[in-house]
C-alpha cells in the first residue's frame, strides 16, 4: 500500500444509555477509548513516517456536539 500520506480521524461512537444519570462507567470509558484514544493511536502510528518523509496531512473531524452540549449527544460523547 505504501506510506500513509493522509490520515482522517473521523470515527466515533456513543452509548444508547448516555444521559449522565444512567451512563455506566464502562460505556463512558469505551467512548473515550474509541473517540479520544483512537485518534491519538492513529496519529502515533503514522506521524513518525510523515515526519521522516517531510510530508503528510492529518485531519481530525469533530462533531458539532462539541460546540453545543445536548442531551442527544450526552456528556461522555462531548
């Protein structure tokens, strides 16, 4: 496949029971692991070779839920 020239971090997950009073610690940690740590791990995987080549682009896509908190998104997602 060759070297990675473009990384787009756009994946995310949420929990069906996401309201703060019912959000389980397990679901909260799973969201953080996928939504936050997943992007970090992907960048760590490709950034060294991009730096070595002196080229590459990383795009991190975020939800508009980060701008305006809502019950639909829930506290763990935002």
